[in-house]
C-alpha cells in the first residue's frame, strides 16, 4: 500500500516565516525572495512538483507572504496570496521561464529598498530594490528543523530503507551497476508514492563512489551505496556497504568493524555546543592510516533542504552542533586491499541533551536475508 508523504504544518510554516522576518528586520532588509522550490515548500507548505516550471516565494518584513505559481489556486496553506504567471501557449512551454517569474514579481517589489535572495541575478531582473545574496545566512537561519520537517525527513529515510532492501536482493557477481541503481530508484519512488524531488549519489562497486556505470560488478568487491532520497524538497543521506559475493576478506571485515566502532565513538560528539571541527579531527585520528587505509573526506554534514548544509563536520568550517540540527555522520576507510572501500552513514537529530538516531537499516557488510 502506498503511503503519502506527511504534510508540513501551516503553523510551523508561519513560524519559519516569522523567524525569517525577525532576521530581515535585524539586517535592515525589506523582504526576502527565494526561487528554490524546496525553500518555497518549507515556508508556505506549497510543493511545486513540476520541475520544468519555476516558482518563488516573497516574504515581506512587515507581513505578507506571496507564492509565484502558474496554478491559480495552489495548495499553499501558509501563503497569503498567489502571484500568477503564464508558462505556456497551447501547452508549449515558453522560453526563459525564470525571467517570467522575475517579471511577475516586479510590481510587488516596487517601493522596496533592499531585499535578500538565493538567486541574485533573477532578483535583479525584477528591478527596483538593491539585492543581497543571503544564501549562507539562510542556511544558518533554517538549520533548526521543526517537528513537521523531521517527520518528512523520517519518511525519506523509510524510502531509502526500502531501496536498500531491494539492492541486497539483487547484489551478486555479474549484476550491472545501472540495474541496481534503477531498481533502487524504482523502489524509493514506489515508497514515496510520487516523483522524487532528489536522487543520488554513489552507486559504484569496487570504488569509493560515483554514478552507476554500465559495468558488471565482480566477486571480492565491496559495493558502496550512498543514497539521498528527496521527497518534496526534504532529503535524507544514508550509506551502506555490501560484499558483492557475501564472502568478505578478513581485511574487509576488520575495516568494517573498525568503522562501526568509530561510529559509536563519534555519536558521543553529537550534542549541542560541540565543535564539528573537533569531531572531524577525532574521527580522522581513529581512521586515517589505520592498517594502511585512508580516510580522506568530511565526517558528515547537515541535511534537510539541500544535499549538504550546515553544520559541516569538516575542518574547512568552524561550525558547532545546535539543537534542531539534522545531520549525517559518515566515517569510511579506503584502500586497494579493500576493493575499494567501506563507508557507513546514519542520520541524527540533535536534541537538548544529545541526539536522536533517525536511521536504523542494518550496517552489516553481508546482508541477511530479508
């Protein structure tokens, strides 16, 4: 039976608008305009499911939220008005539809002095006010996930679980990487009950990662499957690694056990106020160089409306965890003797006292029969 994704709550959407308005006032901005359909959904409850046509949301500092859409009466429970625009003539799409959205916004921005946006060039097409890129500021502003957002993220994780269950029934020497990826995407879509808003990202066997290739997997390899399932803009990020032939070498088993140990250790860092840079350093010390293997990437990142968002468990940023963050933690080990590596990844909600684990698909290198 297909289950529909949970809906965002209008009261929570309005609360997110008020958080944005408070920030706009502190920065001396008259309004914010966002063109990312994921952000439109989070702020208004309106999911613009057609990726071929753009949308936008205008949040005024002093009140009022408008959605730009080609639908006359979209389901937008936390919007005050709809700004309509025409996308086609006799169902042939017009060219440069983003400029059509910008033009529709033009009269609504008249008289404003300064606005913030996630797409400066488009906002400037609307004319009038000075435009400021607030992409980074907005990531920090929306990092706290409300309960309705967490519910939707849990739903995307359940879709990913079904995709992993499908993959473990298929993986064996000789299966094509593209076939595995396609079957996983099909199952995730069936689980979501609608077209996915996001899908990716690593589907290569015998490799640390990458897009699926038209290639048959080989006995002895490890299959790294790192997938992000997007539903209505919200996106999980989970990784599992499987032995292709079900007979991992001792080196592969030892590396897998080491990563599981480090995952348990790393969970101790998942608490408000903890430096993400310090967490990465601790994970790096435990993994990089262990038995000659390497750990060469970040240890994780925030998730929600983007594939990667704040906080970043990465020494290139100096983020700290805060209550309401939803994060992916993904330690790994890589080397030729591992053919070619192991990565495991779970998702967590940072709570007042620590964390809530959101993902529970088994970490086993050799999957058990479903």
